[in-house]
């Protein structure tokens, strides 16, 4: 072997002392400085899979480690899963970008991928800048050892890459492999769904998570932030009824949705003419001390008008009187004007006109024209009713009297 130093002789397989050497057993590659170069040289002199596995335990140089792996693949004895496990651990420590190439070889050679190998692969993908989320997803689909921690790792990677929606597929995949759904896992998957709002895939996944929640697969109340993401995904595909089901489930768990979430669902139900559900939701909001925003409320009034629901419009008018800011909104005022005109309800229209005049709403041209159209539909001969050829100027006297100037 020539004039090798003591450490080189100790590590040379010729002496048969590598595995039992106290020096090797106690060597820490992260804290003990560079490993003996003789270990690498000895491997090159007589490469083998078993010796490559030992070398990778102590090697710290990325180029030497890669060379050891490549030479081991060319040995007469086929590589085993332990070689890939050791090489993936090496990648995690010193060469994360090489991890996909290592796993690709394992897949092509039909090597069984252990949980440890997959875990270190995902950790390696997360270390790169940007994270190798696409690569992680690709290999997870091919050979992923399914488990909640692996799913969480991929979702976190997708988020770090700025594309949480890439993790949507994990909902169906996790269900198919009967994974246990922790509250954290549900929250992360719901976040993926919310990020993908607007796609049928996101809405499908949200429905799947929603179906799981009352089941024994998820024990106890899911995290509160899971629900708004599910709502967003469902509304993004116009699934207003299912979004309303999410709010009902929140109520079951004792969670109160935000006013924004309530209003978004209310708006979607009204637009879809799911009027009864929308009215029930508004009543529930009132019980929860939540007030609908003007836009969604106006859409609900329009929905009631379209189905000629006079009683519900009257109920909504009472609600608006209790929350006076609503009647000062042009959208809400226009919706009621249109409804009462459609119903030919002149007394209600007169009352609304008086309120609008007292609050300056009829100074707005669109409101004035809406009243004109509504009174025309009522076929009302009303002194002071707006006409197309004159501007309406309403001034309020001490008794709220309306006059035209």
C-alpha cells in the first residue's frame, strides 16, 4: 500500500478493521473536520457497494460523495436500498440539488424506497432555493411512502415555492391511501384548496375535505382557519350551496364566520337564486350579530324580486330599516326600487321615495331614473313623480314633506 499514514492504513479495507475501528465509529463528519482522505482513496482502489455505504457515512465533500455513489452503481453487485438511503442522507447534508437524480436512479432500477429515504429526499428538496416542489411532487406520485408527515412536507414545500395550489392533489391521494387526517393536515390541505380557488379541482378537493369533517377520520373540531379556505374554493367554482354547508358546519363546531365570509356566501346564494338558503343565512347572521354588506344584501333583494317574493322583500326592508346604513347605499336603494316597481306596490315605493328624498339619494341621477321607471310600472299619476324631461330636486321640510323644484 505504499507509505500511507496510520489513519490511512487503519481505514484501508486491506486491514479489515474499518467497521470495528473506534476511530471510525466515533467520527462525526459535521464536527470533526475533513474525513481521512484515505477512506475515499481506498474505495476508489477497490470499489464495492458495501464499502460505498461506509464511506458515505463519513464523507463531507459533495464531489467525492457523488463519485462514490456513481462508482458503486457500476459495481458487479447490484446496489441495494441501503446505498440509496445513505446517499440521500448525504444529499440532505451536503448536496440537496442532487437528491432528485439519486431518487430517479432508484426508481429506474426498481429499488424499494424506504421511509427514511423519502423523508431525506423531501428535506433536501425543501433546502434548495427555490424549493424543488415540482420534483418532490413528481417522485411522491411515483414512489412516495405515504404518510401524514410526507404530505405536510410537500404542502410546506409548495407554499415555500409560492404555489400552495400544487398540493391540491394530495387530498384525493391521502384519502385513497387511508391516511389519518390530523387537524394540522386538514388545515394545510384546505389552504391548498383556497389557493386554487377558481378551479374545479380545488372545489372537488374542498368537498372531499368537507365530507371528512363529521367523520371519525378527523377527531374533534378542525382548526378554525380551515373553513374560510374551503368556502373560498367552493365559491370559486360557484358551489354556493356547499359553501353554505361549510358555514352550517362551523356553527356546529361553535365557530362564528367573519362578516366577509358570511357576505360572500350570501352573495353567491342570491346570485344563484338559492333564495330560501340566503334568507336563512341572513337570519343566522342576525342571530350572530353579523350585518350583511350592502352588495350582498342588494343581491338578495334582487333575488326575491325575481321570484316575486313580496313577503321576503318586506322582511328585508324591515331589516334594512334596523340597519339604516344599508338604505343609504345606492345599490340597496336601487334593488328595493326595482322590487316595488316590479310588484306595482305604490305605497311602499312612496315610502321609499320619501326616505330617499330625506337623505339626498334622489339627487343621484341613477336613483332618480330608477324611481321614474318604477313609478311608470306602477302606472301612477303622482304629483312630483320623476319625469324624464325634468330634473328631480327633493328638499326636505320640517315634516319630511317632499317637493319638486
